[in-house]
């Protein structure tokens, strides 16, 4: 992807799905937006700021305003589903367990998860439950921008449809922007999102 | 290639590794301080203390018993109870207790940390944490360093006490000595330098072992690197602990 520059603009409350250009390019774009990969060319502004130019504390504050769901490695494998879901609340907001559980339960319910969550590690539950917990964790801080990478690619059609509906509903209520990348040509339609075809 | 070049290259590599570890330890101290205010980080630290310290207690007691058996047999060659007490304290406090506890932490926890972090790196979990604004140094490294330091200090105290107590009891059972007299002689023999030695060898090596393990685990880039990272964590941890213990022994005056 050396030398490729894409112009992508997502406004507040807008849902945009990136298609084409290959998995690696789309992943790199989302990682750049999440502040994980500084662009080698061009200009990147996320919620009005350039992540690469920010000092540590400001970068952390910006990351707390984003929800990021990578294609793999979403959940921390050695802690329970509940600890995963509550992690952003207990890390960024420093919430006590009772308050974190209250907010975590609301996020879990949004994605059809019963509370309390099963006392299990991420590897011990089916992919559909795993992905629901990961999505609930991505929105638990009520982010202004949600970045989703291929989040329905390995799910069954009913699971994918249910999660798309839940994400669309969440984004509408929150007024959040959404940037998703996928191989699935039906995702934009399911989310009711604008689509942008990237041409490498 | 000259002998100097042959010897110099590994020395430079060793020095650069030591600098890297020192930098990691240096960054982990403020990260530990920042993490104290975060419940998520405190939970990882507590888990680490439980795994590295509490769950290792039976093994530490077993090692203490094995060391006490050897010391008890050796002390039987010494004449008076007072001399046997000195011998026991010097070896338990200054050498065997701290080294035994550190080897347990390297074998049980250093290797586990390297494997765990390596697997997390390969599966993309570390990057996912960074994407959430969770600093891996604060959430993954600092709690392991702090947890291992606390756990190794506690295990060292347990090992030293276990060796002295078990050696006294074994001396009574095998040699017909008075366990009470041997214990009393041992306690009276404990000096400031013995305490200084045990403190120096108990407080830093836990952090060192964890720093080596975290460095190796987080350097993994493919699943096939994980076994190598575990081996490097074990060897590196042992070398670091032995080098530190040797340094403390060399610097502290004899009795």
C-alpha cells in the first residue's frame, strides 16, 4: 500500500462503509484512524485532532472518545467476558465495580447479551457471543466515532443481521459517526450506511 | 577476526540488552504509579501477586525443605550449635533462600508471562488494547513487574524462614540436636548484613525477572516465536538473577 493516499471523510452521525482495495489497505486505514499507525503521507484528523501529534495523555483522551473493533484479537484472552466488557470503564473512567457493572449491563443489553455475562473466558464462548461482547466493549464509553473492521465477516447471516441492526440503532441514538471496512457487499445496506469504494 | 572482536560482540549485545531492560524498568515505575489509580490495572496486579506468590507457596516450601535437608547434613560436620547456627543463617539468608525463591519465580512465572504476552501479541490483543487507548506498558508490563517484585519478596521471606525452621527440625530428628537450641543460635546469629543481603536479593530480582519476560513476550511477532521467547525468558531471567545475586554477594562484606 506504499504511496496510496485516500480521501475519506466521515461527519458526525454519518455511517460510512469502506469497500475494495484489499484487506490490508482497509485494515491500515482503520488502524491509522485508531491512532495505531501514523500515515506516511497525507493528513489525518480524527475528531479534529492528529493522533500522531498528540502527547500521551491527550492521545489517551482521544482514544477514549473512539470505539475500535479490529478484525481479530478483540478481547483479552486471559480475563473473563465481564472483565473485558468493563475494561474501558475501569481503565479510562476509573469506575468502581458496581457502577461499571451497571453501565456494562446497559451496553450488553444493547447487543442482546444477558446479564450477568457467562463466567467464561473469550475462547470458551461461540463467535457470536464473543463478537457481541467485543461490540459492547467498543461502545461502552459511548464513543463519538466507532471504527469497525470486518465485524460481521465470520458470523452467520442471522447473527450478522442482528448485530448490524444493533449497531445502526446505537449510532442513531448516540449520534455517533461510524467507519466500517468489509468484504461483505451487503454490509452497507444492512447498516443503512454510505459506501465508499477504495481503488488501490 | 581478532579475539577482542569475538569477545566484544557478545559483550556489546549483553550491555545493550541490559540498557534495554533498565529502560523498561525505568518506564515501568511511572507507569505503575499512574496505574495505581485505575481499578483495571490494580486487578491485574493482584492477579499477578496471587499467581506468582500465593500459588507458588507449596513449591517454595518444598524447595526450602530440600535446601534444609542439605544444610542439615552439612551442618552436622560442624561442631558446636553456635557454629551450626551461623552456617545456617549465612547460607539461608544470603544465598540459598533468595536464589531458590528467584528460581521458582523464573520457572513458574517468567516463562508463563513470556508465553502469555507472546500469544497476546500474535493474536492482536495488544494492538486491540492500544486501539482502546489502553497503554500496554501500564496495563500489561507494570502490573507484572510490581506483582513479581512483591511476590518474590514474600516468597524469599518464606523460603528463608522455611529453611531455618526445617533445618532445625531435621537437625533434631537426624542428629539428635536440640531444635530449640539450634533455632535460638540461628536467630541470635542474624546480623544487619544478613538482613541487608536478603533485602537486596529479594526486592529487585522479581522486577528483573518480569522485565526480561515482558521484553521477550512482547517482542514476539509470529506464533513460532513463542517457544523461543519462553526459552529466552527462562535463560535471561536466570542469568539476571544470578548476576544480581553475585554482585550483591561480592559487594557486601563478609562476616
